[in-house]
C-alpha cells in the first residue's frame, strides 16, 4: 500500500496522521485515505472531486499532472504528500 503524508499546516485544521492507503492512482489512494480521515477531503478536493486550486499533491517527489481526475499512477510502495501551495507577492 502507498503511504500518505499530510503537512503539519493542514494537520492544524484536521487531525490526520501518516497512514497506508490502497490504490493504483492518486484518486484511489486519496479515496482510501479519506475513508480514514473524512474531514480532510473538503480541504483537499472540490465538490466535483478535482484538486483545489491552492493544494498540491506529490507522488514519489513529483507533482501530479492530472488535477481534475487524479489519474496519476501510484506504485504499491509509493509515497504521496498532500500540502497547500503558497501564493502571493
């Protein structure tokens, strides 16, 4: 199973921990992780299931490409990081 990590700034709003989640795509892994931590879903995804504008997801150190369907592959031992993007000037 993949390992999902959530940055501390998100953990201030929603109590989560690093946990294993099953799935072969980002969508499947997030669905599995959100079963454990359902409150986090609203912080990460839009109502339609796409990634929120100011969120970023990395798989094995690379940012995902599909922010709409979250179809990027995740290996069995993959590392998924969920974090907020920073913006401003």
